[in-house]
């Protein structure tokens, strides 16, 4: 039997809170998805003005980051024609995302979930995803 | 009428055994899928720590290798923009994999199945897939 | 944070072993799928003669049983026109199975995975799934 | 290793010929699909006037009949609310067909493929599928 550590709903809310604060700061309403370590959705918020397409994209980014334990921008870097990982973006029914904005969430060196942001540029999505993680880890450090 | 030769469940277990031994040796827990010559799954194992996304990817690599009778890294080599094979990775509902790690399994010059590995780098996946085939062919040579 | 208990690959092999023994006893080669508590595949075997359609059906039964924490025959009982649960069988892209043969695997009152059998009648599939669980629990009791 | 017997393209043409003759006789242009024992398409013809929806339905009927080794009308008989097999019609991404008109093709007691008809009533589809098989078996008996 395996013992797995996974984000709970309180953790998910804190991750969203941190990401949404950054999104508000940069003036880009976002879709924000939090998944557990298996890639299944725990919480989701579409800020007023977030894109409808991003409802799915944010979830796919979070899924990819958590279930593959790899940032979507890291997949982006290797998903280049001629590279042996090219084509990964169409796998799992197209759910593998290679668009920046999905990050694994790790605690004590173990992936416990993922966060995915979508509606801005990939750079904006990445910054907000990181802000969610920073806020979450800071809250843990204070606890 | 056609007469087809195909891996059986005992063959599949030997292929998995060889691939898993290599995965253990290099320290990368893998998802390992074995399919028959038509691409249908015979056996699958996710080693403890194998990635969830790789559950599907390993199966798609094995499917591609067996059903198209071509290593996925050979598809990768031709799936380059401007090349006439570009786009093959989105075909068959996205099940065609161009990511290294899927190999056809051949006996007496005939494809009898496929093996797909996923969770490492494409190079690691390829090495473990080959190790599965080497182990299987060695077992046949001894029999 | 949540702490989750989940089947490992050794547990999955024992579940398959018990189910396959029963399938052999009744003379019906089966497809056997074992998933973790989130519904993701850990191990699969298609016994020689198992049906190709059952490759997917066995996995969907195991997925449903584990991820919904409910036997597929219990969903069958309520999936009757006029009952408010009718239609559940088409949900999650059709992956929710209401055909008998999927059982959650529980340890100490907690669902830690699922087992799905397919290729026989639903009654045969159910008997083999239960045999897998009985074998697994007996092995745990001996350990 | 397993040895499998499967329809070849000449067999498939004979099956279509028999089914199409019956379809012409009853005045209903049909879609006719022939698959191998794994459910993969060998040959397909849409008679002039065959329905577009039937392009897929005929293939799914043939797939189901061959890969599950069971006539689609036999699945229909057990796919009744309250019966433990109810819900089978939505499995395998909805490809399992419970509509009459799909028959396994057997030679010497072994399923070697499947035939699926669609465009008429289920009774008409079934009659034409059977006519294809009768024609095929008669040709074999003469050979």
C-alpha cells in the first residue's frame, strides 16, 4: 500500500487566493484551477472577465503539471519539432498542455497537486501560478 | 483468410519484466504497456511512482508502434513542419504518438505486438522499451 | 493536506491473481483492470481469449467503482428510467459503467482502489472481481 | 504466442457482396462494414443512397460483433433497465452497439471478423448482415 499526501480544499483556496491577487494586480482576470496529485480538480474559479476557453485550458495545465510532475513551460521547451518529446502536446486526448501557466505544487519535495492559470499571456499565466504557490508556501511557513 | 501471430499474456509479462528491470536500474519508475499486433492492450503495469499522465501515453506509444509497425521515435523524426508526415501526431484521435518510447515487437520478421514506456525522458523510455524486447528475445532464444 | 492510502503494484498483482484464478476455474478468459483510489490504472491483464471490447470496459468498471466508491451493479440498480439517477451511465464521457463487474477495493473502511472485470456475463464478471478482493484480503490477513 | 485466424480482403468483399445483394433485393441501400477479429475495419461500402449516420453505425456494429464475439441484437436483449448489463451501449466511447445489424463472422467455431449493416430498420439490417454471412459460408463450402 502507498501513502499519498494531497492538497485539501483549504489549501486549494489559498492557492487560488494568491493567484487571484496577482491577477488583480496585473489587471488580467484569470481562470484558476487547482488539482490534486492525481490531476483531479479540487477547486476552480473564473474571475469576472476570465475567458471561456480558459475554463478547460487552466484545468489541463493544472492536470499536466500535477500528474506529470512537470511545469507546462518545461514541456513547452522540449516540445520542439525534431526533439524526441515533440508531439507530447496531443497526448491524453489533448489534455497534456505545453502552454506556460501550469505548475506542480510541491511540499517537502513531493508533488501534492497542481495549479493552472489561463486567460493572459503565458508569461502572465506563469507569474500568477507562481504567485499562488508563493502565497501557499508562505501561509504554510506561518502555520 | 489470414493467419496472424500475436503475443500472449505470458510474452507480455516477460516484456514488462525486462522493461521494469531496466527502469529500476536507472531509478525511474515507469508505466509499461504491452499491446498485440492490432494495438489492443494485453498487459499494463504502473510501477510505484510512475506518472498518471503516462498511463495513457505508454498505451498510445505501444498502440502506435504495433499498429503502425513503426517505432514512435521514427515517427518523431518525420513529424517536422514542412515534412509531408507532419501532423501525424494528432491522428486517430491523438492516439498516434511521436514521442520516443514505443517500439514494435517482432518475431521472425513479423510484428507481433508493441511495447510502450512512459514517465522518464524519451531516451530513458526508449532504453527501457528496448530492454523489454531484449529480455523477451533472450527468453525465446533460451526456450 | 490530506493523507491518502492507495494500492501499490504488488497489491494490484495479487488482486489480478485472485480474479484470474476464478476466471480460469469458471472457464471464462477475462480482462482484469486494477486502478488506484483516484481511478487511474495501476495494472491490467487480458487473459488469452479475453475480449477486445473488454479492454476498455474492464478499465471503466474499475474506474467507476474506485472513483465513485460504488460497485457498478449498485449504479445499475438505480440507473432505471424514471429514477433520478438514470443517465449516469453516459457521464464522464461515457466512462461511468453501470454494468456489473466493477467493485471498490476497501481496506479498514477506506476505498484504496478498484477492480474491474469484463468478458463474461455481468454475474461472472462480478464473481471474479469479488474473488480478486477475497484473495487480496486473505493475503493481507496472512501478512 | 497466439495464432489468430482473420478475414482477408477477398473474404470481406464476398461478405459485402452477399449483404449488398440482399439490400438491393429489399430495396434499401445500406452501409456495410467488415472488420477483422480485433474489430478493425477491413472493407466498407456505402451503397448509393446509404445514410451518412450509418457510416459510423455500421462500423460500430461490426466492431462490437467481432471484438465482443456477440451479435448486437444479443446485446440489445440484455441491455434493458434493471438488467445487470444495462449501460453496455455507452461503453468504449459509445462504440458498443446494441442496435440489431451486427454479427460476428465465425469459421470452424472461431470468430474471424464481424459484419455490420446500417440504413434500414434493425430487422432489415440484420437480414442483410445474415445474407452476407450466408453468401460467404456458401462460397467457402464451394471452394
